[in-house]
């Protein structure tokens, strides 16, 4: 596998050969979901951060749009993709409604799935992340508006609070 290999609908292929129909419903009506997942370099090797939580969040979004995401396929695709020597990486699972039609009836559409893993330095910098910091007995995170979906990283900061005995302090 090359660094530009993706998994799509059960098959590994070059990212330059995605086979997405221009008339797939998701391109026109937004009937798709994605997650952004970090792979961190650890002394034990690359570690995918909270993969199951991210995929559960993706599945919830897909159900809201009226389809079931292939979580097992997506989960099984992450291992071979991140075993390409990437130490710090970014995993992007995507699920959307295809079918090559502009019909509005989602029950007539076909769920599609893809997973890409990219070197982290090709994705984004800190402004694109849910940033938090543990400082002494405090956990500090960037404040977020009430009307956005909070990321899995941010929920992890809140999960840490019982361990540290303090609340997450928001910084504007």
C-alpha cells in the first residue's frame, strides 16, 4: 500500500481512483457524515485515539440521516492503513448516501463508506483541533459556542476531570 491508498466500500484503492458518482445524493443534499481521528506516536507504536467513540459518533449521525454506517468495515480498514509507517497521522472515515440520483427519498439510496489515513503534517495545525491542556490540578480547554458539536477530544478532557479532581476551565 502506498501513502495515498484509501479504503472504499470494502476495497483498498489509490486515492486518485475513488469512484464517486457526481450524482450521489450526498454531494447535493449533504447526506453524509465524517469524523477526524488522530493517530499519536507513542513508545508502544502508533495509537489511534478513541476509534470506537469516533465511529459511534459517526454512526449516530448516519442514523439521523436515515442509514446505517458500516462500522466494522471502517474499523477493519484503519489497521492496515495506519500500518504504513505513519507515526503521527490523521484518520478520516466518511459515510454518505450514494446511488447516482437526485431523488430526495433516502431509502432508495446506497450507503457508501471510505477511510483515508494521512500523515498528520498534511492535515492541519492546532487551530483545527480541540485543544486542551493539563496544568497542575487544572484542565484548560478553548471555550466553544453552544451551537456546535463538541469533539471526542474535548469530551476526553471532561472525562479526565474526575481523575484530576477539577473541572475544565474554559478560555475564550
